[in-house]
């Protein structure tokens, strides 16, 4: 899940982010969360490798996975996500997994 401080900072920077907490999906399983992201055409930001297993095992479509390979500071999380936002269009992220931090 994305810490509240990260989502607030990204929103202040004009990035459209929806947390699982805000969507009421925090307690739902990964497949349900991925389905919501797909329906809303959103990338998933996570450090949970279950998402990677899910898309690999079931071949599920997605609008991008931003996978943090390790826990990083809030500031680093914000910078990494913002850099992806600036560097990629929604179309370019479709079906792509990015491993962060770079």
C-alpha cells in the first residue's frame, strides 16, 4: 500500500492517484485490486510480489505495475513515482512492470 504522505504529496503535484484505502479495496484480495486498477486504467504501485506472481501466473492485463524492490523513504517513493509519471504515457505503461528504485 502507498503511505498517506506519499499519496498526498503526489496529489499536490497534480498526479491523479487513488489509494486502496480511498477506494475501499484495502482488505480485498490482490486480484480484486488489480481488477479495479484495470477498470479505472490505473497503474499499480506496490512492493508486494504477489502482484507479479498474479500477472505472470494468470497472464492478467494491467495498466502498469510500479514495483518497489525494497522499502524506501517517503521522499524517494514520491520522487520515483513522479519520475515515472513524467517519463511515461498511460499507453506506454500498459502491460509494463517497472522495478523501482532505479
